[in-house]
C-alpha cells in the first residue's frame, strides 16, 4: 500500500461547531486511504475572524498541494461569503441540506440550527447535565442507594470501558447510567453481587478481548499480576460464566468506539434517548 494522501479539514461555525464537526467526520470516515488533519474552529462570527480563517485555509491548501476541505454551518451570510472566497473545497451544510427542504416544505428556514432556547430553559439540556452528574456520582460502584434512578447499570471487570460509556450516554443521550466493577470476590462466588440483585433488569455487561484488556491494564500497572494475560483471561472467563448463568446481555468493546457501544446498548434495551 502506498503512502496515505494528507488533506487538511476545517470544520467552521459561528456556533459551537459540533454539527459541522460531526457531519464532516462522518463523511470523511468513508475514506480510510486518506490522512486527515482536522481543525474545528467555533464562533467564527465576524468578517475579521472569517478573513483570518480564510488565510489559514489558503495556507493549508498551499502546504498540502491540495485544496483544504471545509465544512461550515455559518449563519451570517457576510461571514459565509468570506469563507467561500478561500481556496478550500467548501461544503456549506446549511445550503446543501436546507435548500432542498425549503423547496419541499415551501417555507424558509430560520438558519438558526444549534441556536435553540437558552440552556437554562431547555429541559433536555438540564436533563443531560443531571445525567452527567449522576454518572460521575455513580461511577465505579459508588452510591448504590441511588441505583433506583439508573436507566441502566453497566457491569464488567476492571478496564472494560464502563466509565467512558456511562459518561457518553449521559452527555450525548441524557441517559442515567451507573457502572459497577465486577471484583475477584464476585467472580469467585459466581453470582451477581448482592448490591445488584434487585436491579438485575437494569444490568448490561461489557466484555473485551483478553489481549486488549491486558494492554490497557499494562498502561495503568505495568508488569503486574493485574495486567497479566493469564489474569485477564481468568477474569473474563469467570465473568462470562456469571453473565450466561443470569442471562445478562453482553457487548464486546474490543474493537468498537464508545459511540458505537453506547448506541448499540440503547438500541438493544430500548432505553429512550433524551437528547432533543
């Protein structure tokens, strides 16, 4: 295989830039043979800022020997016009997607995507903040007496991805996710930990390839029994026995991103997303 082609990518917005970034990254993921240097530039909301960004686009295009790729969700027409004059390949997300909708709906868009009501008045936003606080408070088996509030309780041996998955569910979907570590004592008993017995219907297990788990643990405690491949294999085997015995659903996190893990779990459980 030859060297990867390198292209610079700008995700630009006069808001947070999350929409441009998310769509841009999703589209570019379809091109694995290209190396992308990604830059997200939020709050480009004046002509002066736009001119500075246009200079950066032009410089990147000259350096790479190829036009930079630009995804933008800029609302102000005068700011968008400056960016459009740069030497990049521009994907104006608003005009690309909203114009056909305007024609179909026979109505003009407000061109205010991402500019909703103030966060303090937005129930979905408030719920996400509460869900994040909950995920932090209920991390790693803490505050068991609050498990009645949990939408889901992720379980698994140490370093299988429980904490990042819990937090992603909270931040992205407003889901109240707790997580509980399966210890060696739990594994030896071959039973669901007593603290989780009444919440069996909320449990979802995370597992992982033993070699991958060993590598992750070595980053935390190198050359330890905790990180040894034998220990990892034993723990995963015993945990699998518990999940099978008590019919706890399991997802393998070895080669999946936290976004994929979270989405698959929610799809499997039918838990409502509260991100709107």
